[in-house]
């Protein structure tokens, strides 16, 4: 339940934050989500049991996560030439993959392996504040309210091609999400190695493949 709260909130938040970034600009939503993420990180220091409070914080984290990455990928789309859109999105995703590679290693070094996550959450909060500082210095990639003729959310979902993409995405994400959600706990209980090392190999492999094959989708 705690693990599932974040992606659920990320899905629902995008229904509101997506149109908001068109109406009021990308930068405001990016700043809001960065500060929400920082607040959630610091508030995790107050968690004492697996009750309703960590679920609430994970919901807050989901709102931040959903909006933050939606804005970033939208900004990259704004700046990418149409003929190189897939390559631009793929190469941008490498930055997130590098963070996924280094994050678990950093968490283990800060005490995550011993079960004391206080330093992990403090580091996460400080990194989120640094992200907010970077967002504050950015310029808008598109003027607010440039999508006056945009199709309202949900109207294009009846298209068969879009539905097939959604089904494929859900199927892939469900299998991957189940593994990722419980992999760290499984490794700790079985004492079969470092989750940080797994994340490093997985993320670097994906990053290299994206860099080498990023232009194939456009061609």
C-alpha cells in the first residue's frame, strides 16, 4: 500500500498539473514539485510506523514526482527539433538513469543498509532544494497559455493506437514495478548482495543503449 501510493498519486496529479503547465507555465509547476519533494523527504524523518502517515507522505511524493517529470519531459519536447524528438527525450532520460544508478549507492553509504534512513532523507531533501534552485534559474520554454486549441485531456484516448500504447505501457510497468518495489527488501532478507550495485549496472546499461540507439526511433 505504501509503495503503491506514489504512482497512484503521480497518475492523478498529472490530470491537473498537465493543463496547469500549459496555462501558467512550466517553471511554476517545476518549482512547486521540487519544494513538495523536499518537504516530503524531510517529513519522512517523523515516520515511526507503517501506518497512515507514511502513506500520506508517499501520496505527497507522488504528486511531486508526477508533476516534476511531466514538466521536465515537456521542456525537453519544447526544445527538441521534431525530427529528433525521440532522440532528445531518450538522451534526456539518461540524466535520470544516472541518478537511479548513483542514488541507491549513496543511500547504502549513508546508512540505508543498516536500516537507519535519517541521513538518506536529509540528503534527499537537500538535493531536492538544489533542484528547486536550478529550476528557479530556468527560463520558460514556452509562453503560458500557448495551447488554446489543445484537445482536452481524455478526448483522444478513444483512438485505437493510443489505447494500444496505454495497454503496452501498463503491462510493462506492472511487471517492472513489482520487481523494483520489492527487490531491495528481497536482497536484504536473502543477503545476496548490494541493491546499489544492481541499480548501477541496470541504469548504466539502459543509459548506454539509449545513447547508442536513441536516433533509431526517429529514423
